[in-house]
C-alpha cells in the first residue's frame, strides 16, 4: 500500500468561521496503480492534491504514505516525505529559464544531496526516458510546451519517486501535445510507476486505469476505466 487515507476531513477558517472543504474522504492507492481524480472547479480536488502531496495536513482522519503517518508530521518532516516519496508534475512547468533541460532536471537532486556525477547521470537517463536525449542542452524558451512538460516529468522521475502526482498536467498544452504526455504517463505506468492525476477533463482522465470523482468535497469510490 503506497497511499492510505481514511475518513479525511479538511477545513479552513475565515476569521472565526470554519469552512469545510473535504468530507470523510477515504482513498487507497497500491503500487502500480494509475488513478485519475476528476472534479469541477471548487470541488475540493486541489485541497485533496495538497494533502496527498504532503503540502498540507488534514483536519481529521488518518493518512499513511508508504507506511508513514503523515497526519502527525511537522512541516520539516512533511518536506522530507515529499522529497523522499513524491514526484510532482504541475500544469505550469516551473523550469528555470537560464538553465538547460539537463540542469533543470538535475537541480532538485543537488538539494537532495545526490553527488554531482550521479545527479547528472540520473538527469540524462530521465531525459532519455521521455524522448529528449537530443534536447539536453536546450533552454526552455527553445522548446515547445510539450517538450517543456516532458522536462518537468523527467525532473520528477529523476528523483525516483514512489508516487508521481500530476495536477492538470496537460492544462497548458494543445491537444496533440497533451496526448503525447498521456502516452508518456501510460509508458511510465507500464514500467511499474504509480500515478495519481488530478484533472477536470474526461478525455484526460480516460487514460488512467481507474477514476474517482470528487464533488462538494466528497470522493466517490474508484471506477475502472473501460476503453
């Protein structure tokens, strides 16, 4: 079991007023799963993503990531969990404009304490795995949006995460580039990678193996995708 959430609730406060966002959410993700969480704007999917990604903690309920109890961790410990277990892919690429593709992929490994030769080797390997072996020295402004998203995926995978967490990964791309990114995710999953993807687009969610729907802060049971 990679991810196990049980009876998760999350509220925020506006002054003294409590604003409930998530209600009794339970979710399990096994190794090798490919899950899409689908919901409209305001459904609570971003809040859920922040909890899954250890960017926030639940108000109540329990969350175990790779066997570790996230619910009781302090901020520094949450950062360690993120670095250890999770690779993030966002709608925006968050690439440093003056760094090459290789340097962008290798940079987080430096912060993780990986020796220079190893981080360069891992960055090269990750870029080759996403089909950018001939673009390693290119700057982001020399590449297409789809290629920049491939760099972002390579950056996430270079850390060898237990879980790849993708938030609207095709939202900034045209249809053809989006389909290429979905094909890449399928390849990663076929190779044993575990993926949780947040999206509001049915055509993107259909690439996953299972789909959960979230609405008004309540999460449905997973449904198997039928192609």
